[in-house]
C-alpha cells in the first residue's frame, strides 16, 4: 500500500473536522471498550493469562528459525507447499505464479492485512485476474474503489450503515435498503456466487502452528471457511512472526484474542487447516500453499522494538487509544493504524516516512495496559523517538531547543536566573484575565487552548525568601 | 523521617503554591521535609523526546540531590513515575548507576500515595465548600497506581463532595511536547475532557499533575468557561488556593 504516514497531521486535521466520521467513531469506541471489559470477567485470572500469552509469544520469537523449519517440515509432510516472501513484491509474484500454475481466473479472499502491505488485490487485477474480497468490511471497501482499511479487525468501521446502504445500492443496482440484516443478506447473496465460481481462495493466518503445520483462522462471518475449502487452491498468507509452537499454545492465545478484540468468549468460527484435502476426505482445497512473509520482520526481530512482534492483531490498542478514537485509522496513512501501527509502520516502511506516528502519542499507556501479550507500546514508541533523534530526523530547532533547555537545567544558578525572568515575562503576557491567548514559541498549544499564566515568582524564589503561602 | 521534596519544574515555574501546599501536608503528617535547592527537572521532556544523553545527565543530578533522603516525594504522578519506572532504563548499561537509581526508585512516591500509605494522614487542614470531580492523570494512574489515595484524602475535607465524571481515566491530551507538536489533536482530547467535567456539574476539577492542569484549564477557558476551578489535589487538601 502507498505510504501516506508522513502526512499524519494534515490527515488528522481533516478527520477531526469530518462530522460523519466523528459520529461513527464515537459510536464504535464505547462498544469495543465495554464489551472487552465485560468479557474479561469470565476468565478467572486474565492478568495471569496475559503473562502466559506473553511467554508463549516470546518463546516462539526467541527461536523463530527453529519453529519456522518445524512448521515447514510438518506442513510439507501434510502435502502443503511452503513458500517464503522476502518483500511485498515477492508476495504478489508468488500468488500470481500459483494462480498461473493452476489456471486460476477468479480469486476470492478472506481478510488478510499482510496482503494489504503488498497491495495484492491491485497486483492480481493488473495481471488480468478477478479478485473478490469476502470479509464484509473488506468487501465494502473494495466496492468503494479500494478504500483503505481503517482498523485491523473491522476495516470498514469508519462507515455508518447508511453509507454502506448507499454503496450497495450503487454497486449492486438493488433498491436502497436500511436494515443491517437486509444489507448482510444482500452481501451474502452476492458473495455466494463468487465462492462457487472461484478457482482459488486466499486467506490470512492468525497463527501458523509449528508442531502440526496448520494455519489457524479466527473469524466471525464464516467467509474464511468457505474461502479456504470451496476453491481448488488455498493460499494462506501471514508473517513469519505468526508462528506458535503448539496447538496448546493456540488454545491459550485464543483465551486472549477474541476477548481483547471484540469482547467475545470465542469468535463464531475458528478454522484449523492442515494440508490439502486427503484421500477420502470431503472438505478442503486440492492444493494448499503457505506464503510466509518477512517484509521487514527479521529487521524488527534484530531491533530494540522486537517485542512488537508478539502482537496477535486484536486491535485492543487502537480501540482504547484516545488519539485513534479521535482521528480514526485513515490518519495513520498505512496498513496498521493506532499504537501498534505507530511501531510497525516506521519499522516496515522506514522511520523517515512515518516519524510522526510514534510521536503522536500522549504516552497515556492505555494501550499498554490492555495489550493481551503485554507489548509495552509507549516504551517502543519512545525507542523510535530515540532513533529519530539520533538519526537527526527531527527539525533542527526542536533538537537545539531540547539541548539548550537540558544544558541550562543542569546548571542550577543559570536555571534559577532564566526561570526567574521567564515567569515574569509569561506573567506579563497573561494580562488581566491571567491567560496567554497566543504563545510565540510552542504556538501549537494556543491554537486550541489558552495558557494559564504563571504566578510570577518561582517556587524556589519564594521558598528561599520564606514567603511560601502559609508554610 | 527525612522526605526530599521534589518540587517539579512545572510547579516551580507555573504554580508555586502547589509546592507549599504539598509541604504543609507532608509536615502535617509528621515528615521532616527537605528541599534540595539545586533541583530543576527530572529529565522526562528529554527522555520522551528521544534525547537519552540529556535525560541521563538530569537523572544523575536528581540522584545526587535526593539519594541521601529516606523518601523522594513529588506532587506529580508524571515526574515520580519518570523516576520510579524509567530511570533504571537510562542506566541499563551501567550496573553501578543502575543499582543506585533503582534504590532511589524504590523510595520515590507520588504525594497522595505517600500521605495515605506512608504518613497515614488522618486529618487534612483544608476545607472546600462545593463539589469537585477528580481527573486521574495517566502516569499517576498507570505508573504509580494512584486511584483510591486522592479520593480517600478528599473524603476527609470538610464541606467537599465528589461527583465522578464519565471517562475520568481517559487521557486529557497533554502528553508533554505532544500538546505542542500535535496541538489540534491535543486540544480535541482536552475538549472531550472538558465536556465530561461540565457534565459532572462540579465546581472544580481536581487532579495531581501540573501538565494536565494547564491543559484542562487552558481548554476550559478557551471554551468560555471562566467558572470551573482547576485545582491541584494538594491545594484542596491543604486549603491553599489561588
């Protein structure tokens, strides 16, 4: 996908003034937060389960090469073909090669965020093949001229049902509908035809299981089951970091994932797919491929933000993020929005293209306290700020300002003098109402707020002269 | 008990009365308060902006100033959180310094937590005739575990009633330099907070961090609310208000 993360501020500005989007965001936010909270009550010790989830993900990442080899061995033994994609272009090339090998004309897809990284749908269409998204959210976006997703588990969450109704009316040439049920039925009617006529199904992969060579898919609409079993070819695409050692591990992670994502005890469907259809088996694709994707992940593994690779893509961090809740997913300008995206985007596309994302955080750590695998997201955002500072990516005046302030703060006598002058100037700027309406430096503050003027004497001055209030 | 009082740079510059109110409370609880005169800033602005070297230098300075005290207490969850949860990271590669800052971290406390859990303050000097709503500042809440302590203390203030607002734990949008770099987003978050404060019907919003105070007060006034007071919890408890 094209990277637009360098325009985060401008995009956020537009979204903050998009009234329809703001209304949609407000509606979604409360639902996610309340449902998650309610679902945690069913788990005896959710905090201990988080610890277990973190440990499982760490164990997988610490010996990723070993688990990947085991996965490849076991998947191959079950008759699947395991391919590795180093770059986004490799993903697309591999998919097109597989399609050519099996004479594929039409492809259906269940949800895959990794395929968004490589803009796979565009590559498929450019090769002259047809592709249909079957996840309802992805389908809505596809018929809206491939609008980008705004959320990792609910790609069209930014849309209201009225907007969806208009889109269906336009794309399907059907009478305008208003109820969610009738819209879903209409989508089902349209998509059913595609399931039955597609030659190849592409899915993502929530987990790749090393001990069995399986892919695990966590969905709610049933579309992944149809996508992966009806066409003759199934291709599962996911990142190298999605490996987990055992099915037992998956069971533990499944206690965390649906609850953190949608507040469900378990998703409506959990598919565990192992190898193509065997002799005498009724269900399944005849040919099964895995595309195991790097696309920057080994770089992350070797970096000081490797903990981000524990992510199981639940979306809780964005659902709870006050910045995401107000600017929406599109502001972030690439595949993964919110706190998780503020780490992944700079790491996958380059910090110089996305340095605003780790900066656009208040460090409130609401994301960190809900993350089911305890990724310390603010700490990782800070690491990326350090990288930006060290690489000289910040504006010179900002760096110079910090250096000067820190230099003064290390010299108490100079600091005392500077602050003494500073508070008097600021007090004078405050005027009669004691408010500064426009700051000459740091004007970002006074765009939307006043700055309460200081008292005019510093604490240290008053303390030294013994004039401190009643103390 | 020798308590080193870390004023914090924002209290020093913007609202010195908060510092005196805090000292009064500490002394009411029987602490011997010392105020190291050379103190400036904990280094958090540098740390959060990616400037590790300067953050380290300032951390070493705070260490030297407060190491000899039995406790370091700050009227801020943010600055005490910086010292308690982040100083060790700054000296990850220096075992000697790391050991020293870990010892300092272990005796670093946020003011209301210290008043409740160490000094076990049972009476407070302040009085407030009206209703307040309490905003939980992020670092206090999520780094220092400050939630029940300020409410327990406010319950002791004669005349004071608490009316909790919706989303009292949601960030006000301050975020240090975030408030300047992303002023528009920051102001929107502050505006949401002001809406909840107004809906609570309280006469004052009370909180424990200067950055959030300036942010919320700045947005309230810009919205045209000249009435709702924005008070540090120490000012209310000590009965010292501007």
